[in-house]
C-alpha cells in the first residue's frame, strides 16, 4: 500500500493524489492547504473566476444574438391572441 507523503502513514484502500504537486496523501492531508502544497492556490482561484466570468459573458452574447437577430432559421412562429 502507498504511504502519505506528508505523515508517512499508510493511505489505506483509497490514496489521494494531488492535482497540483502530484503527491500521494492520506485523507487528512488530501487538500493542498493541509499538506503544504507549493502551488499558488489564489492564482488558480482567480483563473477559475475569470473563466466563469468569460463563459457567462459569452453565453449572454449568444443569447442576445439569437433573440435579436431576426432570423427564424426556417421556422414559422404563430402568435395566438
């Protein structure tokens, strides 16, 4: 069985592998902040937030284009009054 890179205890059946540093850790040290990972977590959070913001902006732009483009794409709309 693999051992935790932080406390050298057996990891048990399910070892956790860090996505940032590639180390193998037990359940107590599985999070980057618990095993002293040298990866800049604030940079990663900022990148994720920027990507989410960009995706929201692009989604809004696509919705505006589809609503206000005036094209029916071959479909006929019936209005019931």
